[in-house]
C-alpha cells in the first residue's frame, strides 16, 4: 500500500498540475470521484499514461482503460498533436466510441519523456510504431512504471532478451498487449489441445493476411505543422518525411510505417505475433522456442518505399517433435493430432474433427487456461503485483519465433536454433541478424 503522504502528493499533482494546465482550475468534484455510490476511490485506482494515440488506441486501448472503474487515465501522449484533440465530429466519423468529456481534464503531451517523469503515474500503455516499443518500455521500467506494450514487442531477438531481463531485474509488471488469448475460440482450441483432445499433437499451421506493400518512393514532402517528425523517427535512421512513411494525416487507417523495415517487419511479426502466440500457447512452448527453422519469401520490387516481405512460408521444428508451418494466407491456427484436428480463425470461427471435440468438458483435474480480457489482466496484476498471462518473456519468445522465420528467409537453408542460449548453432551469418544497429545517440538504451 502507498503511504497517505504519497496519495496526498498524487492528489495535489492531479489538481494543481493536470487540471490547471487544462483550464479546469475550478471544478465541482462528484461524490462518485471520492468513492461514494459504489465507485472505486481514487486511492484505490491505478493511474495510467497512454503513449501513442493512433488507430489501435482510439478503437480499443483507450476505451478499455477509461472504462475500468479501478483505473484512471491521467496522461495522453502522441507526437502528432491532431491525435490529441478528440472531438465529437471526429469520433462520429471514425467510430472510436470516445467522447470529448471522457478525456476532459487529462493532460496532453507530445514527448513521452514528460509522461515518464510524472511520479504520480503507475503504469503506461505503449501503442506506438514498433521501432519505439523497446526504447520506451525500457525507459518506463527504469522510471518505475509498469508497462503494457502493443505487439509485436520487439524489432530483434536481442531487444527482447534485454527487455525481459530488465523487467525481471526491476520487478515490474509487464503485459504484451495481444488480445488473441482473450478470444474464446483461440482459448478453447488451446485448452482442448493441451488436454489431449486431438491425441498427440504433431503439426500446427498458422496463417496471417497478405498486406498491400508496393508503393513507389516519392520526393520529400513538407512536414505537417502538427507532427514532431524528428521525435517520431527517434531511434530509426534519419529519412525525409513522406506521408506514406508515417501515417495518413487526419485519419485512423492502416499506416505506411507498418510496411517499412526501418520501423516494422510487416505481417511476419505484426499479425504473426497474434497467431504464433496461440501456436506457442497450444504447444506449451511459450517460454522457449523451436530447434530448427527454414523459410522462403517474396520481396517487393526494388525501389519500393514499402519494403517488408510480401509473402512467406516458414517451417519450424520443436524438440517435442511438433512441426509448425507459418504462411501468408488468412488469420488462423490449426492444430493437428493423432486423433483429430482443431481449427480456429479470427475473429470467432472454431471447427474440429471429430466435431464432438468441441463439446468436450474440461474436468476439474485437467489443465484450465485462464480466459481474461488483456487490459483487465494487466490492471489486476498491477494491483496484485502478480504475473500477467502474456508477460515480457512470453512476448519476447512469441516475437522471436517471427524473427527466426524472417532470418531464415533472409539467410536461406535449414537453420539450427538453441532456444536456451538464443543462438544459431550452424550459421554465424544468421547470428549477426539477432540484433539491429544501435539507434541515434540520444535514444540508445
């Protein structure tokens, strides 16, 4: 429990700093805000700063934290000031389900370091482009914050090991923010597989959608007045501004950065971090990895600004004899065993053969996998100091699986992997790809 002195300081910071900065220097405090009428008192709420205010935040993340009675969002941060201005008109167009009054009085920032400097913030939700995930998470952990971070967690396997070890060292609560373990069809599929309903598991197949990638590089464009572009680039190489490089102005659509290798690895890690996490969960290997990997893929045409893999097919083999085949097709996971199969497809499709598998009851002495909303899981663990269902190590191992496939496509041949040492045993060329070059000096971790 935090001391009364700490809570007094928190209240003062909120009232004097946040409210004054937003023009709410004088206001009437409702009894519900003090814990009356069955509401949770401020002293029992965790305080959260939202870092990144793009599409995923507007449609999902912010709503979840605003709607949690034992949570209070106290900071919004984005390098694009347009995204910090939530209006009725904008939300009616984009369907975010958030109203201006929902965020009234919440402090707004363009520099995430100002959010991390606030002593009254317990946790942060990181929803930025992928190249910022680990630098921001590391800075948050070192500043004493618990972290919920969007998938894919990392840009490299070395980044993931650094992050997971740091979370353990500093005893922070960490949640890899993938909602697929909270979807009933994927949860049920894994629970049935883990309890032997398809017999001995021998093959897993996962798929992800094929994205649009070909985009000619254009000449440099003027940087929008509302965008802190240098801060958006952060640890990435310096590059001329183009709207297709960053995100579409004044819109919440799929951004160009998701298709550029300086900021993201494309579908191989993006949706792959969802579906391969389910594969690892069902295989009970979510804290380790395969021992062998090989793959092939299709690159976009030379000169394309969007330069990540277009299509791929990767095969992994595990020490327990299971083979995982991962390819571009559609978002699904299929588990195949000696006595049947189970197929789960996003968002809610679930099939099995024999069909009776799906009506099977998991007994009291069998394996029960917890089904829980990912944001609720994070909030509960921040309060209890427990381990989340998809902590930094699990997020690292899932994203590593995707990185291993990407490396196999680049290097070629059959690569042998030691999941304990996290090194390839038959290719120094592949080992050189386990980490990326360091970022610019001011953002090194």
